C-alpha cells in the first residue's frame, strides 16, 4: 500500500503518524512545499479551542476535539512532554456572544467555572466568561517531534509543490489530502478561503495564565507558551496578505495591554502572519471517485483556527476511512 500525504502541517503530520500506528508496513511519503518551522501551524497560538470551523456539525467537532484532548492530556503527563512542548495551562476566556460552539463539551474531564464580576472587569466588552484548564502546544517543537517519530519508522519526505493530484498516479495508491489553504488552487475548492492572523511573540515570564476575548470578529489572546508569550490576534476573512502590517500589530498589542497593562514592559521577540485554512465546514471524507486523479483520495482540510484542537481526532478518522479502503480491496481480491 503506497500512500502519499500532501502537507506537513499539524494535520498532515498527525495523519501520517496515525497511519503508521495502524499500518506499520505501509510505504508512506509526505510531499509538501513547506516543512517546520515554515508551516502555518508553526506560528499558531495553538491553544485547545474550537474556533473558526464554519458550519461543521457539532457532533463531529465533539468527537474530534475530545479524542485530541485525550491525546494532549496523555502527552502532557508523559516523558515526551518536554521534547514535544505540550503543556497544561489555566486561564480566562470571555465573549460577547454565546453561539452553539460555546455550548459544545470540548473541555474533556476538566471542569470550568463562570467568571466572577470582578474577573469580568478584565474584559469590559464581554458579556460572559469562563475560567478553565486547557492545553497549549508549541508547534515549533511539536511538529519536529512528530517528524522524528515519522522518520524513525521509515517514513519518507519530498519537498516540492504539487500542481495536480493526477501527477501522483500511478506512483501512489492512496492520497491523504491535507493541503489546507492550498486546496483552493489544487482542487479548485471555492469553499476554501484565508483567515489572516497576525501575532506578536514577547518575553514576559511573569504571565502564567492565558487570557482570551472574542468580540464579534475581534479576537484578542495572551498565551504563555514554553518559549515565549503569544499575543494576538486578527481574524480577517478573505485576506491573502502574508506580510505583517504595523497597524495590525499596534492594534492587537493595545488590546492585549488593556487586559494586562504589564505587557508594556515585555520584550518583543518577533511578529508573525499566517493564513488559517477557512472553509464553510471541515472537509474530512473519502472521495468516491476523484475527478482529479485515479488514486483513492481521503480529504482532510479546512480546519480554520482549530487545527491543533482537532488534529489527532481527525487523523483517527483518516485511519478509519483508510480501513474502509483496505477492507473493500480485500473483499474485491477474494471475489
């Protein structure tokens, strides 16, 4: 079974590793134009939160999120936590709108509580908030950790840009399409769109809790990671600009300082811009008969701002769909 995984962000890497878990003898190749530390995943704030997932059904979000939660929990309390940089962190989340995703049970076995009136003063624009414990991932360490695990098992990588899925046939039997925003061009998927995000990384070791505020499309967060503190952000749908903008940096920094004035004393490390792979809903499916190639294709893209939150659960669904292919092939070979 020759398998090609397109994409080396957190979705592609986790899909490849989970396939290896299930099919140790499978010949797997990851093809991508960018690898860590140059993927969109590397710059993500990467806190566990369902965010910007369009109209994806809530039951699927719960399934994928809870499976990922269990994985991150296991990682946090394992010997690998230091090298993978997966950590547990507690903090404050506030919003002005209670949509259906606010009600999804995505916090696993860790309880939450409603913010007090005193705590809500931190977020004057918000109507409601919670304090809870979650997980935070440093993808600049987590992706190399996944890559080492993948390569140690015999996985192969190719650094190039795929122009068409058809060019992969007959080199591979099955394609796992984790192309993210690239699917807009690769598959002509017009349901895909960029959600531009900009962050600033600062050194502020006195900050131990996370702070997150969502007011309409205005997203503000302060995330204390293992190497630095991520300040964000922006939520600009349809914006393809990959370059940092001074007005965005100033605006997000000011909003963060309104929550925690001590950030004015922080040392700035660097700024970063990434384009989240938005879509009307996450596409995770086995395509019955692809119009782009004779290979069997499993699509796994369009995770918006929830790639780290859904990655491990989505990768398990990829394995389940791959099992359907192998079962079908086995039956057909016996007929």
